[in-house]
């Protein structure tokens, strides 16, 4: 029997999976204690979990097994039947058996696969996977896929996972939109679930946190989420962008000054460090901190006291530091622009933000989230995205990550001339053409995705990621080079692996 899935054995069990992590104080939806667990693979009394089973020839043994596992099965042999079974505001798990459908039926299938309240698992075989349409449907709309024949228990586990995810989703209804939190973090994919778990754990400690991630991935939102969930939440969160303040002003901005400290210092100024007393100081773009301020910051981290410019008094300040960067700090250290001893102090705990392109279905969920948030910017009642827009969302590489997605959707809301946003409105028309993909290209893309996911899961600890992937550490390092995935994080691996300072409870 051959059985595989794109996440395969590495799918982590659904433990308290939440789609969102609201930042702005309680209630934290991603934290609802049993919302995810209740929908785990184990059925619970009194909870009806409906599973939509779409197949030309449904397997009665599979249906019977899933029923015995607590699923209420709704079987459909055609697209028409399936769309009649789905009620707009309910959540469903879905199995779509692609082996029985002819290629000309895929367009019809796409209309039901697009339903956001269904978490789909596809059944397929090798010959189907050579079809570009099948690969696209799986990539765009399914949480996972398995080769047939498949062990019933595996399928039960996967649909449990998919159901857990969608049941926490915003079901694209106006009511749901109204209850959205301004600053919530949206994420259902494994990498984001891991990020949410890390945020919760990290928030419980007082150690310094270093957030690494590409531009626009949500580093500041994560820092705020950590603060809001920490014991310091009642005190202030003070952000400072080290890259945006001229170097000669940074020292006084951070540590303040006394009256008369220099010409023009007419009155005492309290610096950002002092004003964050009791709370959290967020040092954004830490890589831009000049050496002078690096030395002062290091001294503060060692002594817990600051001295205002022109002052003699040592002032004790109690705060937690979170820092972030999108630049290669390793290169900065090599070139002597950033002090390694400071970096080690700042990076007791490390959080990696996944790039948007590695977040799978979240791209679409985020696009809908942004649409709901800003749709009043248009005089038209914009209701969603055209299929070509959805396709483009997945095909595009998102160098600017979530920030870019927000900007594109907001602009599209204004530009759209119909009730649906098109790829052209998103300025992504080039990313819609049905590109033919060779099997070699598909394999390469899948390999890159798997490596990126394993690295994220193990915070760039090569040894563990390599074990997950079933390859040697050396091979993994070589493949990372091939796929352009080596960066400063990899070079910190030695530290990450000797994580003397990293409390064990912070490691998943
Ligand atoms: N998971 C998410 N869900 C919803 N919104 C998000 C998410 N991640 C980021 N955002 C939004 O994307 C925008 C960029 O986020 P943020 O400023 O935190 O990113 P950043 O990594 O600090 O970016 P930069 O490197 O450019 O400073 C913000 O408007 C933020 O609210
Ligand atoms: Mg930022």
C-alpha cells in the first residue's frame, strides 16, 4: 500500500489549533481552550461534525468507518448534489475523491472546492497528479492530499485536522466580519499555528526575544501579541524603529537627557527605555542600531540601570526587550557593525516569522480578512474574488508579505469595477495564465516547500529538520543552497542547537 501526503507524517496533531490570535487583549480567540481540541480526531459527545464526501463511487467501508468515528457523513456523487448539501454558515470537513472525475468536470468541482467553510482532503493517484489542473486544485483548495488506497484511520485524522481549522475560520459572512478584532493575527497553516504556540510560551517568560522575518511578515504584530499576553500587559508597549531615527539622535531618544546636557536641552527628556519601565520595549530594525547605542544597550542589559545624557544618576528600569530585524545580522556581526555579545543577550528566545508564500491557504484567508476589513472603502458592495484572482494570489511570490497583500487588496477594493476583485485589480494579471508545469518543476517546488516548512518547524535547527525530512544534515544544507534558503538564520544554527539559554518549555 502506498500512502503519502504533502505534509505526510510531519503533520503535527491538532492541539488547540486556532485560526486567529487576537492581539488587543482578551478574549484571545486563538486561545479559546477547547475550540480546536473539540474538533480533534477524537469525536466528542454532543458535537456533530459533518463530513462532505464527494466521490463518483463512494466507498461504503470508508463511510461506515468514519461514521463509527463520530462523523455525520453527507455523500454526494455530483457537484450539484454537493453544493445542495452545504449550508452557508456551517463548517465541514470534506473528502473529494479526484480519481473518479473526468478532467472536464474539474471546473465544476472547483466551485465546491472554493467553499471556504469546507476543509478539503483530496484523494488521488499517481496518474492524476501528472495533471496540472489536479495539482492546482489540490494546491489552492485542499489542506492535504493522500494517495489511494489510504488507511481509514489516516483519513479520519486528516479530516479531523481540516475540520478543526475551518471551524475556527471566518466564514466570510458579514456577521463574522463585524466581530473581527482590529489587531488580530490570522493564520491556520502549520507554520502559523506553531508561531501562535511560540508566542503563548514566550509570553510567559521575561527573557529577551528576537524576532526574525522578512519585511511585512508581522514582526511588530508578534511583538505586540507577546506583550499583550505577558504579565507586563498592563504597562506600556514602547516601540522604537532604530532605522528611522538619525544616528546622532538615537542615544538621547533611547536614554533621555537632563536639562542642559547639550545646547538646546532646555528641559529633561525621558527616553524610550525609561518610559517602557514595567512594560516592553520593542526595538525594531535592531540591525540599524549604531555601535554607540549598542554599547549603552548592552550595559543596560547587564546592569538593569540607565543614565540619562548629562546625568549622573543610575536609574533602575525594569522591562522586557523584544527586538526584530529583517536584515542579515550575521553579516553585520562579521563586518563588525553589530556586537555579537549584544546579539546573544537580545536573542535568548527566538521567533521566526514564516514568509507569506509558505502559508498555503492562509493567503486566501488573509485576502478575505482584508477585504472584510476595508470593503467599505468602495461604493460598490464587493463580495469576493474571481477565480483568476485567487489563482494569482497563490501563484505570486509575495516579496512584501502580509503588508503587500493588504496594500494590493485595499487598492483592488478601490479599483474594482465589478462586485468581484479580479487578478487585474490586484495588479497580478501576469500570475493567472494557466502555466504548464513539468513534473520536475512540481517536484522542485514541493521539495522547497517541504524544506521551508521543516526549517520553520524546527527554528532552523538543521539536525532536527534533516531528521524530519529523512535526509542527512549535509544534504539538507546543500539543498538549502540549491533553493536559496541559506541565510543568517542558518548560520546561527550552532547557537540554536546549544540553546543553553533557551528554556526547554519554549521548544516545541
Ligand atoms: N498574521 C497576520 N494577520 C493579520 N494581519 C497581519 C498578520 N501579519 C501581519 N499583519 C499585518 O501586516 C502589516 C505588517 O505587519 P508588521 O508591521 O507587524 O510587519 P513587520 O514584519 O514588522 O514589517 P516590516 O519588516 O516592514 O517592519 C500590519 O498591518 C499587520 O497588522
Ligand atoms: Mg516592523
